[in-house]
């Protein structure tokens, strides 16, 4: 029988690819956008991770989501440090979510409050992505906009409490394989993964509209 960690990865591959290859992200990583676009993207991430991490104290005791609540993954403090660097000390005053970001954060919050297994889908798509493809973004950001290596501006992508990301990801996949869910619930989790990637792609699309490249 196929391990759940394999099923969840392969079943959401198409949506994952669509998110990774969005026009906005391709242009951002290609250096065609200025640092203002990167800052705006980082700002949108704040809303998503605030939703992801706001309910962790309650979810820690849940039999399904609890094993995935790992403080070493938390990103909110790092995002806030990055935003202070990118926007200045008053960054909170100008903080604003795009409608697509509001929809994404609201879905994460809804799952956290009402459906812990669905929360796991969002947890997986975000944090495992940060540990993997997020490192490409950090490298490009450092080279494109001159951030200090693993310093302010890119701290979101630096997991100081995870010295061995490969080993951590292996352990995470083992948690997925052992998730307390029947086959029907597992299929629902996979569907929510697809939703998560689609919501993320929606944010990229909105950012692309906000930062059009002149022809």
C-alpha cells in the first residue's frame, strides 16, 4: 500500500507545480521585480502564518494535528523581523492583505478551528515547502537585493532550530504516514492540499496584477 506521504505529494503535484511556476514568482526569482514586490510578498506571508500559528496552543492536544505542531517550524517572529528590515519599524501600520490573501488565511483559520486534519494539509504545504523550495527563494533574494546571507530580509527562510532539514523532512513524512485518519479522511486531506496550492496561486496572481511588468 502506498505510504500517505507519497500519495499526498503525488496527488497534489500538478497544483504544486502551478504555484511554483506562477508568472509573479518566476519574475521575482528572475530578478525582474524590485525589492518592493518582494516586500509585498513577504507581507502577504505574514497573514497566512499568523493564521497558521495562532491556534497552535489549542491544536497541540489534538490527536490528528497535535504531532505536527512543532515550535521549531514557527515563522511569524522571523517574518516580523524581515518586515521591520524591509518596511521599517512602523511596518505594522502599513500592513494590508490582498483579497486573495484574506481568503487563504481565512481557510487556514477555518481548518484550524473546525477541522484539524484539514489544518495538517495547510501545515504540510507551507512548512515543507519553506524547508525545500523556500531555500531557492532565499538564495535568489540575497543575490538580487543584497541581503546578508541568512540575515534580516530573508530570516523567514532560515530554520535555525532545524540543523538537519533532510532528517526533519523524513521525520515529518513518517508523521504523515502514521496520521490518525481513515482512507476517506486521507482523501479529504489530499483535496485540501490541492485547495491550499490553489489559494497560494491566487495570491501570486493578485501580486502579479499589482506588479505588472511593462511589455
